[in-house]
C-alpha cells in the first residue's frame, strides 16, 4: 500500500526543504549531518528551521541502483502488489469512520528512470471518510531483481464535497524525484529506507523495528509480519505493520487514528457458496438502504445478529458494523434523514465487503456499482448536491476497475450514462441526476 500518512488521506500533503549543507546554527548542535530535511509546522505549512532526526546514512538500505528486468511481478510477501487483487481497510480518522478500497488495476504504466523504461503495476487507493469519497491515489510499484519493491510515484486527488479540492502529494519518479524503496527484499531490524523522498512534495523515512512477528489476521494468525516506525515531514512518528499476503496491515491505534485490514482477496477467499445468512443480510440491508425506517433498521439488525452468530467475521468488520447499525438506529429515532442516509450507506458498504470472501471480485465490484447507483438516486431525490457529486465520482472510480472485463457494447452504454451524470453533477443539477440515474441502473443491469 502507498505509505501515506493517515492525516493526508483527508487533508493536504505538507512541504519540506532539502538543504545540502548542515542545518541552521540553532539545530546544528542537535543534529550534525550533511543533509537536512526541515520539519514543517503542520498547522501553518511553514518550515520551522529545525532538521528532522534522520537516521545515519550507514543504516540506509535504499541507496543502491535497482535493476528492473521483471518489474511487474511483485511477489515480495510483505508488499505483494501483483498478487493481492483487493484489500479493504477500515478504522477511523479525525473521529469519523474511515474505509479504503485498495485495488490492483489491469495493465501497466511505463516510467522513465534515468533513461531506463520501467514497467510498473498500478494500485488504486480509494479512501472514504464517513462513507464518502475523500481521496483517490493511483500508486505505481515495481519490484527490483533482488526482490525489493520500489514506489515510482502517485497521482493524488483530494476531495471536498465530492469534487477535487487539490492534488497535493502527487509525484512521479524520474521527474519529481527519485524512485523510492517501499519494502526491502528481506527486511532486518534496524534497516532504514525512504518510501517517499521528494522534499517539498512528499517525504518519509522508515526504520524497521521488529521482524518475524505474528499478528491477528482477519481470519486467524498471520506469521512473518514486521513493524516499522515512520518519520513524517512534521517530525511526528507512527508505527506501521506489514504482513505477508496483505502488505500494509495496520497504521495507528484504536485510541487515535486507525487504518487496518478488514480483509483481502485472494488471501482471505473461501471456497463454497455464499452463506444463507449473508444472503439474508444483504436483502435486509438493501431494504434499509432504500429507506431507513424503524422497521427496516430493526430487520437489518436482526439479520446482522443472525449472520454474525453463524459465520466467522473479522473483528474490525464487526466493530464497524456495530458502530454503523447503532448510528442508523439513532438517526431513525431522531428522524435525522441525512444521518440515516449516511449510516445506511456505510452498513451497505460493510455488507458488500463481507461478500468478498465468498464471491469473485468481479461480482462484488458489480454490487458496488449497483450500490452507488442506488445511493445516487437517494441523494439526488434529497437534493444533496455535494453527495451527488461524490456518488458520481465513486461510480467513475469503481467503473475504472469494472470496465476492462465488460463487453464493449455494454460498457459503452454505462459510459454514456456516466457522462450524462457527470454533466448533471458538475452543473449541480440534482433533478437532472435523478432523471439520469435510472438509465445508469438499466445499463448496469445489462452489463451484469
């Protein structure tokens, strides 16, 4: 996973400055080094004049020149970017439910590094705060011949009220700065590397704290994990865990901001039919999504209790579903339509995630397209311009993952419907969006 600071998922990347001589006189006594990346005050975005406490250069394991002859086969177990098709992360950031869909996209991107053409795999990072689009990033990774994984840049789009607010944090290796190691081939305690190394744009320095750990995975213990400590541009630090079969496994902690794996495929996939209790839950949640009422909320809660009692459910997904069902119950009791719509959306998202374990990814992605199309209808009828804009964006981003496997004639119909909805969203015309939504639903039905 791209090694971004959690705060940047809903905010703006901070600046930094690289100075080739020692830091200013005030901090030179604290850190006598030939390199200085200045700490930036997060509240003002201004350089403080103090140097970050960088690790000694001798500890760096990312200073060699990587060779990329098989760059798109990314099999490093701690960053298996071409093996894992999708990872779902959950948690909370800034006091709000936070959820991420991290998905391998088809095809490759060619990036020029000092005259060498390197093919990279693309991962789509789609982050949602309180159920709504907060950030999109397209991350490019390549594996070197020694097994280390390198981060070759990202296109970042930060959203506010469903529209792009800025693209802070965007960078490209070979243009903005150098390629950056994001995972050594065989990390050892004390190893230091920089997953992002473009001062004034993005910068992180990582130190491996422990290896050979066992962590609680979504469906059982996972061996071979590592814990690293990450130094950010504002001088703060946080621990991250990486685990085989998942890549980035968790960031932060339950007491503060947290982003952790809910489940991943194919790592957590299970053969066999969809459990009947999960099918029943999906039906009950669809009813509450279409109309949050006391009756539909109670049925969704009962269906969830029955499913949880019948199947093994990852603890993080249990906490998320309980939180969102409680929020739904409170919103319905308070007759708060907006809060009810938001809680129903999150409950629906959680339920679709649970289907990942049993159904092919392509089927689950089709469910997500249907979910967002229905949400669009609900938000358009409510006259919520910002949510409509976000719904259309979420549809477009999910469609980027679904379209490659869709027959051309059916894909064209969905493309046309999405273009019509984009025009309505950009024009803040919720009435037009409400009229166009049935066309999209029909096109999606034909494409499924």
